[in-house]
């Protein structure tokens, strides 16, 4: 597995409509994309900070993963995502190293990337995503 950089930091928010102005008006960042990922029950908004993205996540269903996260923990950092060359290969390597996986194979995420999540019980409590074009 080759991690090239932190791809993005996912932040759960109650409302993109309320959160985007903070990042644009207070921090001076520019939202370059808003997208709904229906199968994950989430709307996303992206900002670039150097080579790393900030991904704001608004739940479209209280029973979805972001809705449940906000209900339990409130708004805040949801996950850390690393860029890899091949998501499926990386997931297989991590499973061989006895890392507990949420996803055994890649699935489609925002921006057309392939994604896979590692269970926080194997990552010192941090929900970790690996993502890439393959």
C-alpha cells in the first residue's frame, strides 16, 4: 500500500447552508463542489487547502451514517481519508495485517473516487478512509 497524502478530512455538520459560509467568509476558502451521494445518505461540500480537501458532510436521512454520528457525538471531525493507488489492493493488504475493515471492497464515494473504511477499533478510535481512482 502506498499512501501519497491526506486526501481529505471529513467533518459532519448539521447544515451545509450554515457551514459553507463559515469556511468561505471567515476562513477565506472557496467551496468548489456540492454533491449528494444518495447511497450514503449524505450531501457533501468540498474546499481545497493546499493538497488536502475539507469535506463537509450533511446527512440527508437521520438514520444514515452521518445522521447517527451527529446524534451521538454532535458536529465535528468524522473521518480522516488517505489517498492510495489502489483501494481494493490496499484493503486486502490491511486485512492481511489484521486491521478490522468496515468495507472489504471499494465502493463509490463523492467525486467519483473509490473508497473503503477501516473500523475505528483498529485505528485508535479514528474512522479512517482510504480512497483513490482505482
